[in-house]
């Protein structure tokens, strides 16, 4: 499918994941949470431009690393859309995290 023709949709847990991580960073250094939010936005824009750039993992999902932070964005490419599931710290057990989105 040509670039830019995907509709991006967000899983309800995406917002919870992002806000939770941003709040954690802000508690440790004021303003770092905002930096995290900006990096998440850049990652989601990039994955929307080229969703097949990353390999798939368990459950047929893909992940995109978030620059500067030890997090990835998990997403699923469907026929006409990209479903962004959430963000996960790379030290987390990904299988348990992924099961909650199903």
C-alpha cells in the first residue's frame, strides 16, 4: 500500500501507557515527561509513514523504538489502518504486556 494511506487508530490503553510513563519521568526530572511525549509522537509519525519497516514479533505485531528512551511502541498493521496498541518499557516482559491488549 502506498505511503500515507493508512488510518492510524489508537488502542484505549495507549493513552494510559504514555501518560503513566510521562508522569514517571516528570517525577524524576521536571520536563522530561514532555520530552518523552514528543519522542512518542515522532515515533508514531514515523511508523505511520513506513509501518512495514520493523519486523513483526509475537502475535503478528510490530514495534518501533522510541528515541532517547528505553521504550517501544507496539502496533499492528491491518489492511487499511495501523492500530497503535501502546508503549512498553524494554525491560518489561513483552508477552504479558501484549496479552492485556487482546
